[in-house]
């Protein structure tokens, strides 16, 4: 099992594996879980080719030939050529995707990495028994939807404590709230506590505040100016302000003004 110190969302231990980002070229909304029967066949063939020393086959649909079953039972899916499986040697050039794969990351994995070890393990324990298709599916695995909102929201959910994965799946707002609202939800949680996550109508409450903030940021200038938001704040806050303001860049004065807006929890009017 992966140690708590080295846990990552791709291979967190407990027999779990995530391959949602593989291969790094997929249409929007694509979910491997929708194609389970055909993918199981392809993953079995990829494993057989790899064990036999045959070179990877050409790309088939949205599947890389380096992606296959990591175990004989067909529960874990991952990159057969990943450096983590070969003592640090990166064999992914054989698939043709190594440069893209090496850059690939997702907000959920970054949020997971920012949680303390005990919190990471608690989230992994909630997913015990899931196969790779279900664990990798944002539609079927509520943990991925939770992590998309950022580490602060995930940590608050663990502070309730949770009554299993089914409770996460039963929260309507988790399917309704866009990930960009995660930073705003974190601000509300700081004021109202983790019990807020169980309140009915949370998505509507977030929408109301987000809409008010979008109005208060003011119109975007005709030409982009300032610095990238991602260079001035963490990625979850930057994602929220990009959505609210319609800008990817802003001045430091803009950002400080937004942070003090009356509609923002903890802002000028709170």
C-alpha cells in the first residue's frame, strides 16, 4: 500500500487507481465509465502486449496503448510505462504521449496533495472497494467532485464527520455547484462551519452570492491588462475570480478591491 507520506490521487493505495486524465487528449465531458466493456478488452490487450514485450499499438479512439490493467484481476488501471513502475525510468516515449503525460495534472490531485496525511487517508477510506472505472469517474465518485472544489472544502467535509461515501453522493449541491465556486464556499465555511455542507439550498445560496460578486466586480476592460490571476493568488481563488469577473488578468489593486467587496463573506460588508 502507498504510504501516507507519498500518497497521490492517481495511486492512493488501498487497491485504488485513477486514470481519468489518461490519455491526455479527451473531449469535454468524456468519462471512461461510459465505455467500460470495450475499455476492459483494450486494457487486457495492452497488459498482454506489455508483458509479452510487444510495442504499444497505435492510438484507438480515446485510449492510449500504454494504458492497461496493472493487476491480473483487472481492478487497477494505469500507465504500464510510467516511471513510478520502472525505478524512475520514463518509458512513455514509446506511446507518443510522454511530453503531454509528463505535464498532466488535475485540480483534484492538487487538492488531495495539499491535505494532511490523515485527511488524505480518510478520503481514500471512503472509496474502499471501488474499481478503477468508478473511482476515476466524476459522475460516479463524489470524492472527485468534492476535491474539485479545493482542499479547504474537502477538509471541512471530513470535519463533520461523514457517514460514508453515500452521504457525499446525497448532497445535491455537490452535483450542482461548479468547481469555480469552491473558494467562495471555503469563505462561507470559515464563517458558518462545516455544518453548512448539510444545509438544503446550499447551491442556491452560493449562486446568489456569486451573482452579487459578479455584479460588484464591474465590467471587464476591453483589453486585458495586469497580471495573470493565477500569479497573484492560489488556483482556487484565481478560478473563482476568473468566473466572477470575466477576466484572466487583473491588477493587484483590482484583486484587493474584489476581496473587500460587501457581498463576499468576510469582505467589506460582513
